[in-house]
C-alpha cells in the first residue's frame, strides 16, 4: 500500500498573517504537521504544496520530501481545496513515476493532532473499505435540540426537527463538528469528483482538545496554551 501525505499551505492569511510559518511552541506552525506525519511512519512521501517560497523552505527544513509550487489559480482565498490536492498528488506521482493508493491530507492549521490520530484515520479507511475518511469532534450543539436556523421570514426553528421530537439527547443520532484536521482518500475516490461526501464516507472521532483549527489570533493563543499544558 503506497501512501502519500499532502500538506497544503497558502501564503496569504488574513486572520493571522503569515500563520503557516509563525512560530508555535518554538517551531513554524507547518512543522507540527510534518513531524506528526513522520512520526506516524505511514507515508512513502510527505509533500508540501504552497504558493509561498518561505513556506516551502520551512517545509523542507521540517522534513518534507517533496515541495510543490501551487499555481496562483489554486492558491487564492476563494480556491477550493480539492483541486489543490489533485495538483499536488499528480505532480508528486509524475516526479516519482508511480501512483499512490492512499492519500492523507493534513491541515497545517491543526497542530494539536497526534500521530496516532493519523494512524487511526488511515486504519479506518483501509480496514472499513470506505472511499474516504474525515475527522471531527462531538458537536457542541445538536441540530435536534439546540442548533437553530433562520427561516426566510426571520423566524428561527430547529435545524433538524423530527416528529415526534426526541425527548432525550441520548436518543438522537450522534453529530459531529468537522475539524478539518485529517482527510484520507483512496486514490480513485479522490479523483472521481470534487465532492467531499461520498457513499460510504466514514468519520474518525477526535476530542475537542485536539481539534483546534487556527483561524484567528484567539485560536493561536488557545493552541499555545494547550501545547504548554502537554
């Protein structure tokens, strides 16, 4: 089983400028994801894709095997993620003259995952026969109890009402907040369409404490706090 790890990191961040190479616990943010991928022992190659030379250099210094320059049209703040992953995978496969069986993408702004989370998500894919695996933490709000959405007339109601309603939260289906930390695909599933959810998609559960996604200065401070407690 040939496995590739991709890490996509744009240079332009509005919420936290320069966040992908900003130092967190003494190292560039992107280095945390590369070190976790290395520690998992799963990958034939770890590839960093970016439009920013400083990010590519930081990725190389942290141990990435392949540095992929991402085209500008795939690196804007409006560009979808999957086409960027497609480009990265195809470029690494072209260089190495082979196809990978499994691709795992690590979000560089999720530094609190463990190598064991990567191992667990990949194992879930390979052992279940699922086309792809996403990660998430138990949802803070349930669409059956406390998540409401606004209607066209300005009123609000439960996001997912059922009749009869659930009277105990424990009886409702479990719901999760996607954390974006890890995505795993079989190659054919990755390239068949740009849709994330497929028939058979599975979720690998992670705790809230390892699901922080750095998008604001507050997120960065919270990640620093949690790492200091580790």
